[in-house]
C-alpha cells in the first residue's frame, strides 16, 4: 500500500457562490469517501488550492476527475510524493473559503491572496503550500454526504 499526497493550484473559471462550491464538495466527498481519499480544499480570490492524500491509485484517479472538471483550469501540480501518514485523516475533503483578513496571517502566501493571481506565476515552495493547507485545516468546516 503506497500512501501519497498530491497538492495543486488552479484558477476558477469564474467567481463561485457558496451553492456551486457546495456542489463541488458534495461530489468530492462522495468519491473520496468511497476511495479513502482525504484532504483539504481552499478557495481564495478565484483560485483553488487542494491537497489530496490516500492510496496512490485512488489519489491519481481523483486528480484525473479534478483535471477534467471545466469549472477550473490552469492546473499547476505542486507536489506528488509518498508520505508516511495522513495529515488530513479527519476529512474526506475539508473546505475553507479564505478572505482578505486571512492574508495578514500568512504573509508568505501574499501573492496567492491577491486579485488576478495566476497560479503559474507563483513559485510555490511545496513545503509552504502544505503548511498553509494544514494551517487552514485546523479551523475548517466539513461537508458529509449521506
Ligand atoms: C476545485 C475542485 C476540487 C475538486 N475536488 C475533488 C475531489 O477531491 N475528489 C473528487 O472526486 N472530485 C473532486 N472534484 C469534482 C470533480 O472534478 C467532478 O465534479 C467530478 O468528476 C464529477 O463527477 P460526479 O458527476 O460523479 O460527481 C473537484 C472539482 C473542483 C472544481
């Protein structure tokens, strides 16, 4: 059993309201629960940042679904590597919508919080991305299906 995590950033096709974000999460949670995939999704200023963790084949299959989703594009894979254990095992997909106030607490990620942020222009340090996701993961909400 090879446990991996995968982190990516993407650009949302438009500004999504809560209802659309809930639909994305419901679909994510349904698949992830069935395939023991866990993780965290952040939505900020028209961009997504997500970490997926689980069995290699399940994570890759989830990412394939995500890649082909037309609600975002410009997907930039930041990190995909083996991990000894999960960091987000409480959530089949945690979620946080991040606002400007959150930016102050995370100056290292200031470019990520700016308007018109382009994922491809961000020289993300993988360790920093995971740190940010973990930080927000401490106070996120969870959507359960079924
Ligand atoms: C930002 C974003 C994150 C997503 N995260 C996941 C995820 O973690 N797992 C998953 O299975 N689908 C995820 N999806 C949803 C899938 O891309 C898509 O909704 C799914 O392939 C549709 O399948 P369904 O009709 O079976 O729900 C995500 C979509 C977006 C836009």
